[in-house]
C-alpha cells in the first residue's frame, strides 16, 4: 500500500520524520518497505504565471509565451507546443539548467529561430499526472515563484500490509496504526451527503439471490452528473498512491477505496435495465465483456451484478464495459457492497483478475463501511462532478452487527511472552488500538485455538479474566492468542527480553545426516566438488535417459515455471551433465562432481523420494604436472573410488558385476552393477556414459565416468557399532598366483572363487597384474593375484601350499582357469 | 718351501692385496679383490695356507700367526675401503638427486563442499548446541500438511504468501499433492511423531512459482526450527535467535525483534540483524533501513498445536524458519542466488 504522507496527515497528525515514522510503523508490524520522495527528481522547476500567449512567428503549431517566474520582474520567453494555455494561468516552469524525471535536462534553446528560456511542463513530464497533451495548469492560488517541489513534492511510504490486516489497506486504517504508535487521535473525514429530490428507491431496486455471498448491498442514485477530470489535488493524490486518474466519478470511487478501504463500483444508470440490480450466480453460457474489453465466458459459480437483460459486472472483481461510466453518463448507480471473501478470491483466480478492489474484498469488509462508502462516494461525486444525490439509500442489511466479544485471560500474556504485563497495562495497550475491555463472568467462553474451540471460565478464573470488545474493522481478532499478539505488538516486541531456554531436553536422537556428511567429507577429501542442482528438470532431460515425456512414474508439476523445470528428477545425471557443460563453456574441462540429493517417482500412485549420491568425472582425473602426464577419468577410477568410499564408510566390500547397460545412456561395455557384499544389496551403478548421451547434451568431453548410489542402501549396511577383529601376532603370508582365463570369465568371478576356495585364512586378495598377448590365446588373459593369508599362529608351508592348491583346483573346475606356467 | 719363502710370499700377498683394495673404485672391484685375496675358497691367502702342511710342524704356528695378521690387515683395509666407497656413493647419489626445491608439488585435486550444504550444517551445529535435533521431511507434500494443518485453509488470502507448484496428479480425498513451499509442514510431522519436550530442526529444499532473479529462485533451501514444552516463551525465542545470530554473524551484531505475520504462528516475528554490508548506516543492500531480515518466527499458533495432537492449554512453543540461501549469501558475501545452483567451478573452488 502506497501512503502519501500529505494525504495521511488529513486523518492523523504526524510529528515524526518520514524515517522515524517508517521505523515506528515497522516495529508495529506495518513494515515500511520503501520511502519515495516525489519531487526529488525535479530541479529548478518553479511556479510561473503566464503573462502572454502569442503565435510563434515561424511555426503554426507553436506558441510564444511570456512567463513571470518570481514575485519581482523576472520574465522569461518560452516556446510551447501545448494548446491549453492562456494568460493568467499558473504553470510549472523548468528554468534553463533544470532537471526533470528521467535525468532530462532543460536548457536555453532556439526553436524555429526564436529563443526559448526554459520549458512549460506537462503533468506527465513531471510524473505527477498522466496527461502528456497539455501543460499542467496549477490552481490560481499556487504561490508564484515557489519551487514546485515545495508545493507538490510529497513523501510516499510503501507499507507491506499483511494478509490478515485488510483493515489497514487504507489511509484511515494506517492512520489508526499511526495513532496506536504515537498516541495521536484519528480524524475521520466529515461524511456528509446533501440529498435532494426524489427517493433513490424510486429509481433503484436491489435483489440479492444469495445473501451468504453478498451479505450487504448499499446502493445510491445520482443524476445530473457532469463527467470530467477530477480536481488537480485529487489527481495528484491518486497518482502518488499508485492509481491512474480517469474521471471525476471513477476517481471518487478509487479515492474512497484508498481512503476507507471500501471498494466502490459505479454504473451508468442508463445501462441498468429497469433500475433493477440483481446479485446472482452466472447462468450456463452467459458472457460478459469486462472493463478491460475482454469477453469472458462466465462459469456458474461466478457471482454477478446483473439486470434483467443479463450480466453487468463480475461482483467485487471487475465491472462490465457496457455499464461503464463514461463521457455521456449523467445518471449513476453507486454500489457499495460486501461480498463473501472466498467467493471473490476464487473468482479473481479463475479469471486471472486480481484488482485493488478484489484484494480488499478477499480480506473481508467491515459491515458499516458499506453505508459509509456509499455516502462518501456520493459526497465526493457531488463535489467534483456536480449532480443531485437522490434521497436515501437502498440497503439490504442496514442493521449493524454487535461488536465481537472475545474473553481472554491476561495471565496467559506473561505465560506466552515470558515478560509480565499487568492486566491494567494490557487494557491500556488494547485501548490504543480501539479494543475496549470489561470484566469477564463465570461461564464466559475463551476461544483457544479457533473461535469455535471454547473453554468456559469458572468463577475463580473469570475473576482474573477480561472480555475484549473488538471493533468491527479488526476481523483478525477472534481468539485469546490474537489479543496476546495485539498486546505484544502495541507494547513493542523490543520490550521482550532474550532468555536462554531452561526447560527439559528431548531425548537423544541420532542425526540423520551424520552418515551422509561423512560421505560428503570423504569425497571432497578425494578431490571431488560437491554440487547442488535443480530438482526440477525437463522432459528433454528425462527423454535422454530413455524416459518418455508421459512416463506414468514421473512426477510432473501442473503449473511449472517453465517446461525445462516441469518434472521432478528421477536421476541426478541430467543435473550433473548440465554442470559439466556449463563448466566446459568456461573452459573448465576437468570436472569431478558429486551431488547428494533426492530423486522422485510415483509408485502405486504415491510419491516416493529416495536419496541418491551421483558422481560424474570428466576430463583429467589424475592432474598433469611438470613431470607427470595427466590421465583421463575412466570406469576403473569411479569403481575404485566407490569401493574405497564404501569401505571407509564402514559398509564393507563393494563388488562390481556385469549388467545390461541402459541403451544410449550407459556405455554398453563399461557399465557395472554395484553390490554390497555384506548385505548383498544392489547399491547402484557405475561406469562410463554412452558417448551418444554426451553428444546429445553438447558436451565437449567424449568420455565421462559416472556412478549413482542409493544412499539409504549404502548407509543401511553400515553397522551401528564396529567390532575390532583381533590382530594376529605373527605376520601374514603372501602368495602370488597367476591364472589364465578365457574372456568369457570376468575377473569378478575369479576373485569370488579365490575368496570362496581359500577359506577363512584368506585376509585379502588383490589383482596386481593383468596380461594379454603371446603366448596366451587371443581370447585369454592372465590375471595375477596376491593372496594374503593369516591365522592366529604361524602357518606351515604345507598348509599354505594346500590352500593355494585348493584355489587352483577350484579355479580350474569352476572357471576353466589354468595356472600360468 | 721354507719359512722364509712363505713369509716372503705372505708379505708380497699383503702388499698386493692392500694395493688392490686401495685401487678398488667401486664395491664390485672391492668384492673381487676380497674374493681374490681373502676369499675362503679361492683366495690367495687360503692357497698360501693350504701350502703350510709342507712346513715343519714347529714353523706352522709362526706362519699361521703371520697369515692371520695379513688377513686381518687386508680385511680391515677392505672394511675401511667399503665404508669410504659407501660414503662416496652416497655423496654421488645426493649430488645427483639435487632438485630445484622451488618446483611445485605434484597436484592433487582440491575438492570442495557446497556452501548451501555447509551452511545448513553450520546452522544445525549451532542449534545442536541448544539441544535441537535434525528431522527430515519430504519434498513432495500434501496441501493438508503444507497449508491446512498450518492454519492456512483453502482460499485463505494468506495463500498469496506462497506461490505454489502443484503436482499434476489426481487429488486424494480433495488433498492435493504439491512441492512444499516451506519446511513448515515438517513441524506437523514432528509433533505427530513425538511428544514434548520437542526441539527439532528441519532442513530441506523448497519450491515456489517465482521468477528467477538475483535474489529469488523457484528452488531454495530452508531450515525450520520447532521447540515445544510447557514453559517455552517468546523471550526464549528471542534469546535463542540472538545466540544464533551472534554465532553466525559475530557477537557484537545488533538484532531486532519485530512483528511479522504467518498464519501458523501467533504472535509472529520478523527477526532482523543489523545490515552486514553497511553496519546500520543504510545502503542499497538493506533498503537503506540499516536492518536485514534473516528469518521469520513466532509462537506456534494454538490451532497448529491442536492439529499436531498437542494441547495448547498445557504446552506452548515457538517455530522459526530461515532461508539457507539468504544466510549463506550474507555469510559469504554472495550477491546472486543463482550462483548456488549454477555450480561454476570458479564459485565452488572458493569453498
């Protein structure tokens, strides 16, 4: 809400500087987001008086004026193109050297052979009004020679009114807040309508079909109205408050909305058939051209203002073009109604129409404002546009409801805030925001969590309790805690001291991120960079992983910010690839990335979220140096990295198994399934990406190693407690063993047989050499393993030889391997 | 063969052996000399000693003594020469191994941890000191937990505070799936799964339908805090937030506690710190107010306690929520929120 201070001061005295006022309002919960000084961007613009307006000697469309710009003899010759000027008028004059909004500099110039000593300004050039055609004609009493900023400059506060305080979306509402902060009095405008002639009821009938959606409708009738511009000061106020002046009648309704917070609509009475307004739901197939000249198909839950021929306006949201007040209008109907907030909100959202009016209706309206708004609007139209206000009003619910009574226990204030505030002080604080209080009696019902959640006071507690009598505009105050907040707010949050909690502690709970953080530290320690990428990716990203755009397991956003970010990721790979290519664009080709993040999918219609570790290595993995060649990342790097990670994390041994690769995503010959030996669980996949995937994302790299790991499966295999394996006193024995196997036998199988056949004395087995070539067969390789054997005692040569012989036999029998001679 | 000639032979042998040892230029030559003169099997001295059987018995001890003296002399010379050669070899090696010590070391990959995640950890560490424990809650939430249980009914104007991304899926009993707009639904999950005393922290990724600019993204990160007990007060909230602000932004940094608005807290709080850019003087970063809002908080609304299965007549508590992105930006002097999800190597390697 934009609040021009000059306007605010009509309703409350403000002795503070704008900055001090802004701080007081902010500390009261009415946060001032900005302070704008209107006129700050005018320099050397003064009030002048036109002495003469004569034709320009060399140009038909220009005039040559003589302008007095001070009380003395200073007279300037200024060339002007506007046609609305005449001698005797007071006008804004930009002197030579002046500065106008937009850093526009005015100099002494020559126009068509005649010297012009400055410029006469339009309202638009000063950003005061929207009129760019004519010169801004100032009221006759404007002091001659004064700086325009001293006369029309203003300070505008931008106040962030929270959604629960619709009552403060008005100058009077904010004046009430200023009064609460400073103790000043609020001055209401004198609302005084001069009625004459016949009764409004003889011209206007209002029929509300569903009073639940329109609890009150106040109508007034006026005729003899002359449409024209509003007075200049009214236009300036509306502009400063952020509204465009349109005409005296429309401006009056906007003025009342800003002043009282009451949205008003005016109809051209000639367009209301039979003078009968009907508030009803739209019927199937009905259409309405709204003020923005869009023809809208109306849905049947739309509340309308209609006449017997059809819709006139969407109630509370936007008027219709056909009944709009315009140049030819002479008779008008003023609508000052109250609508159901939810209905207005839904309608505004359905049609994508959120107006200043609908935003106020959505937050609820004080009952009495319907009548006050109608009267104030009629008063202002009569003042600005002339005409007659018919006698009386048409009012569907003239009886003011009684104020809400909210019993509360002052003792709860100290209990919740942690600072003692006496009941007397609470009463005084509430009085500052217009909330009267009186003693409670036994049986009074204290609303606890909502207005229907009531707790009856017994005689003892009632003796210490109070009843708040809440003024109609404070629709946000309904339960006891609302009053506690109000006490705290008016007293000032700054009066609440900081204390460290001294209450009981919750029981121990393991940090769910602990194991995860260990993994992150380990990977960063190994030289990988942690990244965080978007959880929302696009169908194209999923498409490259072989997931169709309409894959039923993909979780899609109904109202995405963009197609690129419209689906919850089912893999971390697209995000990691994006980081790769973005870095390649910066000529950073060597990337080693990891991310820990959630992936999502539907399973049986329910969303499932799983935490995944993703790794991507591209470019050099072993960095080059002055005496060391760089080496690019390959599958074995990522497999080794993960085996180390899993071991360090405490989840034991990881094995890579052959698996079918995901076509065009994973390298068909370089993709493995990762399995934890301890739990037997599949924990992920590792290998290299299919070069076609890299090409599809325009990566410069033609090789990239990747891994994806199910974090829950990995951390689930970490034992809660590690138990030490006793250390043997005698050293371990090492034996080397080289076997020749065919290419159909994976090394993983060889190692598995060795581990199985060697028995419990085998501590470790490591492949230390792999050889292909003569004298081996073309489809054979020699695998050399170092076995580490250990028992609690010294092993004899015979025992060792027996173990090795057993391994060789098993390799021969199960895998067709032979000992390399 | 007589004593004199054997003695002469031994003397000659001694001379030749000492000369050979002295001439040995490396270990290999030295070992050859050792074998040649004092080797147990083929050494010259052994050959001489083999011959003493031909001498008269009374001369043999005399020759034996001379031979031993020769052996000792030669072996001592060999030992000395060996030590000398080792010393020379070491000197040669050391000289050869001389390098330019100012050459850079062999590089290791640096590695880094992402500032958003590290800031989350830092926040959790600080509140962890005050007994707060971490809980996790899902990114895909229901309308009922994200809004309704938090006192934000459907069609409530406060919904304008959150531009929601909804999941394209059929509603389940009128309950729509959505991407959580804040970590606050985690409050409800914690209250429903545990009893007071509660001190919980809920970090996580959140989503809103927002246009991206230097200070907004449609994905961002929050930490929610919740404390509920019989006597938890707003003064405790202030005390704890002060501790937090001082831990993260320095002990002397002034803080400000002012009214805010959230439907799920009452009273609601906006918590400010003095601007970290201008120290309160007023600058563009703080909208010239001298203050920066770092989090929202408040006393848990009684209806939220009720929805969490907690009696608001017995228990009360506070909740707070902060944007990790914003905290990290203030902490590290990052001026564009987009850096976090872009993961430019030049950005990452500064952490």
